[in-house]
């Protein structure tokens, strides 16, 4: 930026001070120099941003790539078929985070049965490969944990960030092994946050997924998504394509690192992850629906279905009893509308899943504030454990 401005300033002084210039040349030169100054002022910030971005990504790669690994999983005997993904070292004891579908058969059409890989190897940036032990996996959030012996190979732990602070538009970088091309860097921005997407490894949706346009392809699964400071904010897990192609089309998703931390903590402690469960299906209560059908709340989650024998059924939550079409949308009415859980506002269906799975545990009692007709009620619900699937 300073260099561009200096060049423009020198050119301006030379044009205005030349006594041999023909008549009118001074005015033309001045106009031209003004253009140079304006161009410098416009381009300098852009070039500065590009330079900072290039430096940032280069720094992230230089500092963090030693902690990113390739994971090779073997299924069957003696070696059988192999799957390949990515991962990253999360602790000095050799703990490595990856995706559950990298180290298990989850999502591969095994008649609903998930089995872990018989052998898992971790390959480091220098090409050295060591055997890893599976610590556990969380099929609900698609998080896998393996461990290598630090004595077998030096490890470079990568700091974990805070996915709750991620905002749309911030720059991100992904490092992994797409199509077996190890230590590949791709960059982009956060396209959206708090996405609810179908899980690859269970029948429950994954909430709070981070959407990015950073190129993510097959083999990137399990690898880290970095923020500008080189902290992991997500585990790259999925891509979306039109169906006619299987490659990157600008829509990738990462499991938020806060969810992965929760999974890691429980897997280290007990080897499994438990989620609280209410036993309901909900849809969004919007302001226009609330006005049209007389709900005493502007936003919330309408209860469509209450599963028989569930925590919700035992607590007495009410399901819908009729279907209507409103402004071209099918809506189920007549049930309770959840507006808060333990005092935390519920503004839509995803908030119910988010609060129950992230802030509550099986066996805990939660206070559900619901709107039933024109009345508000607080109903205690003793949560159960989420059924497998």
C-alpha cells in the first residue's frame, strides 16, 4: 500500500513541474495522476488483504500440517478392503480425532449394523505409518477417536477452537488427504452455521454443522477445518453434490468442534457417548402461524408426534391432532408448542434438539415451558437415553 502511494506521488510531482511539457499537458498529466492515485487507493487495500490472506494460509499450513494425518482403515481378514480418510492429533498422548465413518462401516449399507475396522493405521506427514488403537466412536455426531503411541512417532498436537464463536464469512482452511493426496490445503469461508443436516452414520440429524465453500472431497473426511488463528473449529465430514457428480460443488459440512469435544470427553471416560432423549417430533412455530391459529407465543416448536412410552409421553406432552395447509405448507396443529427448556428460549424445532443433546443428560429432569391453547404450562420431563439407530 505504501509503495503504490509513493509511486503515484512521485509521478504527480514530475508531471506538474516539467517546464518543457507542451500546452495542456500539465492538465492531462494531472488528471492521469489523479487516476493513478485513485487506483492506488482502491487497489492497495485489496492487495493488502490478499497478501494477509496468503500469509495467513501459508502460516496455518506450515504450523499445523505436521499434526494432520492420513488414516487407513482395514476391514476384513487378513487385510481385506481398505478405507482412507484424514484426522488430526488432538493431544500430546497421541489422541487423534477423525470421523466415525472413517474407522467403522457406518453409512456403508451394512444392514444397519456398524462394525469397527479390524486394523487402523495413522500415516504422518513424513510418510511414516504406525498402528493405532480405536478408543471409540460417536455415530450420532460422526466423531471417531483413535490413539497412537507417541513413542512410536513424535506427535504435534493441534489446538482446538470454539465453534460457538464461528461467524458466516470468516476465512477457513482445510488440510487433509482428498483422493489420497496427502497434506493438501484448501481454503474458503464459512458459508453458513447451525445447519441441521442428515447424518451419514445414524438416523438422527446432525445439528449446528458448519457449512463451508472450502473444497472438501472424498478423503478429507475426519480432517480439521481451521480458523484464521490455526485452531480447529470443525471436523470435515460431508459434501453435497447434485447427484450427477460425486465431487466438490461448493457445499461442504463440518462437525462443530464443540460437539467433538463432548464426544471426546465421554469416549475417553467410558468408551461410549450418551445423548438425552425426549421422544418427540417437532416443527417450527413461526410468527405468521402463531397469529393465524391463535397460539399465545410468536415462536417455538410445535409438537407433531409423541412416541409411545417415551419421556414425553410419560410427562404428558401433547401431540398434534390435525393437519392443515397454510400458505402452501403442511402444518400439524393441536399439540403443545415448546417455548423454553429450563428457561432457555426455544425459537424453532432445531433448538429443542440442540438444548436436549448438548446441555442435558439421560436421567436429568428438564422443565419444558409449553403453550397449550391460550395457556402456558411448565411440565417436568425426566429424560431417557437416545435409542440406537
